[in-house]
């Protein structure tokens, strides 16, 4: 089940990456203006794609698919590609 969800999420993320990142940036800025912590712009778009993909699989009393190490790695893949903010 987790592999199917990841495949759907990856396809959705690839097709809608710009839209997801723009929406997260907009919400993040609004949160910051409202004196709340901003969203993580690296994992939040992937989390939205995962949420979209898992809608059809989640049932009452079902274990959360996000508890999987594989899914955690997928959510955080942007961190691996991220370059350091400060160069020495």
C-alpha cells in the first residue's frame, strides 16, 4: 500500500510541483505575517502530494502511511538536494 501511495504522490508532485510550492510559499508568508511559524518549504509541498495520494487508501482505524521510513525519506528528499545557504 505504501509503495502505491508513493508512486501516486511522486507522479502528482512531479505534475504539480510549481503549484504546490507556490501555495505553500503563500500560506507560509501569511503565517509569518500573522506571527506564526512559517511552513517548511521543502517538505510541505511533498506532504500535500502525499496527502492527495493517500486519500483513497485511508480508512477509519487504519495505520497512517506516513509512519513508514520509506515515506519519511520521500518527504525529505528535497533536503538532500538542497545546497548550503552559506558558502565559506
